[in-house]
C-alpha cells in the first residue's frame, strides 16, 4: 500500500522519488492444501448436465485444464473438426493448439453439440441467456432471451459452474463457494500428470511459462502414492 501511494505522489510530481521502494512484500504462505475432484466426482459432474453444451463445457474444463477466461473465449471457429483440435487463447496472448482426439468423451460431446446446434463460427460456446416462463406464469421455464455472439460474463460463469456442481450433488444447491472453476483446472492437470508422468508435457497443457508453477498444480493423492 505504501509503495503504491508514493508511486502516485511521484507520478503527480509531489515527490522526486519513492521512499517506500525498498520495502519488500512478505512471501506468500506455502503449503496450503488445494482440493481436487475425485474421479467419481468428475464422472458425476459430467453425467449430471442436462444439455450437451453444458456437458461439453465441463469436459473442456476437466480434460484440458482450461482457465475460466479461456473457456469463456471459445468460439466455434476455434474448433478444427478435421484435425480434432482446439485453439486455446490463454493468458498473456499465448495461443496453443490442443488435440482433442485423446479424449473420446470430449470428442463425442463436441460432435453431438455441433449436430444439434449447427453453430456459426462466430458463436461462443457459453453466452448470456435469460430463463423465464415462456407462456404465462405457470408454464415451465424456457430460454426467453440469448445472445450467442457475446461471451458469458465472469459472474454468470460463476453461477453456471455452481449450477453444474449442484446438479451433480457435489455441492448443495445454492452453494457458491469452496469448489471454484480453478478446482477443475487443478484436477485436470493432476489427472494428466498421473497418466503420463511427464511434468514438462503437463506444463505445455497448462500453458505455464514456468514449470515450477505447474508443479504447484499437481496433487498426488494418498491413493496415488500408495499405488
């Protein structure tokens, strides 16, 4: 706080230099345990989704370790059906072409969604929509408004994700804390590393500049250590 304040005074030409610049922030605490989803929970989350779109989006999270922003940015022009690959636009303008063929369940959900929706290349996978009674007060809920050419907001994605978890019984319905989207990323990278045992390959999937960052995402559970 002090460094930022005195930087401001320097910018405003009230001081010639920042006297707080030598102050160093304390190191972040390490050793905090991060939860990951078990294989049974992953299967339940995927299987509980009522639409192919939601099932596809969940699979992209738990198989490809997408960040929230990366999932939100997916348009159908980023999907190459011939090569069975997805172009991921990550942090810092990084771009990675990720193969989808190693994940048959993901490819199956993708093909089914494409056949059902027949989307245009500019459509987003997740987009804002409003659900309400379509015909009168007592009718069943339906989508009454949507904009497929806009990405879903971060707040809406947060609600969407906890709706997915609630349908699977992983969290109580209405709960919106404790198992965020990043938990799916930790789970996907742990599962991938456990399958292939290659930290640098896991780093490539994670789109991390530093392999040390990747190592913090790999959680070897007690069952894996015992095996």
